[in-house]
């Protein structure tokens, strides 16, 4: 499969907003069917398909596997955002794009043709844009809340989070449902699922995250991917884009 995938980590100064930068290009000469799995990220994508026109879109959280078609000759750059970015960079809720996306014409996210020549250029320009957005009075509770969630890879109890950030579970869940369209517990489960991709891609079919037991692990993997950990690991036909990306990343970094 002539599918080029590259990734890059963010500058430490924006890592509380950004998980990673990505570039994907289909040089296969034909459309490629694929499945995107829930990973706990919100994506801003800049894509070109068989034309010179770049389209910008934002995709909300996924709670189920999504079937997509990667068009022949398509090229896409994307920013995988952590949830704190939704309020402070976009200033709006994304609950209306749960398991979906929408085109945006946000004048803030301006990219020149030269910015879309390579992942390095795209990452550099995106970082400049993010650093240029003035953010006043960031809520320290929210920042700490997300730091704890990501540090634990979702393997943390809502009660524990509430006690650590001095914010009631009820208020946290109201914030999550209004901003993102799901509860905090549901988000943590998705993040824990996403954090298992790397070990599964390496053939490790036993849980390393805080799953109750092997049966619980298998049940959660099937819930969010539709297949068992073994099937996900094999990734027959390179069906699952997240596993393809991780394997390519591991090969590049190894």
C-alpha cells in the first residue's frame, strides 16, 4: 500500500494543547478504505483531493470505529489536539461533531502553500499560530485535570480526579458533556483504549493499562474497535489506520 504516513511531536510549550502532528498521502493510485478508531483526540485537518484547493475541517471525538475512504492522490496534514485546546484555541463546543466532522473557514488557521510542502513546515506554522493565540486566565483546575488524565492514559477514577483538582464530579461531567458531548468516564475509557494501540501493534495481547482482567481488556477492545485484540494486532489488509500509523512510526524511529 503506497500510503505515506509521518508524525511529529509538539514543542513542549504547546504540549498541553497538542498531542501530535501528522501527514498522510495516498500515492496508491486508487481509493483506500480504512477504519479510524477512537483515540481521544480532536483533529484539525488540512486536506487536498485531486485539485489545488486545500480544505480545512475539524473532527470531534470518536466513540465508535468510523469507516472512511482515503481518496487517490489525497494529501492531508493534521493536528491531533488534546481536549484543553477546544475551549482555549477554538472557543466553542465540539459536541455537535461527535463521531463526525465539519468544514471550517476559521481565519485563524491560515496556511500558505509553502507551509503544506512538508510535515516539518506544517508543524512549524501550526506551532506559530498556536503560540500567537492570546490566552488569558486559563483555569488552573482544568489544566491540572487534563494533565492528570493524560499522565494516567485514562486509567484513573473520576472520584480521584475530582479530589485532586477540587472540582466536583458533577461539575466536571457537566463541563465534559457541554464541551465534548461525552462524560469524563467515557472519555477516560476511550483514552485508555487508545493508549493500548502501541502494545497491541507490537503483538502484546495482554493489558498494560488498568483493566480489571483479560476478559475486561478484550471486551473493551471489541467495544471500540469491533474486533478482538488479536485481530487488531494482525490488522489484515491494513484496515485500521491508527495501527498502520503506529507501526510506521515505530519502524521509522526504531
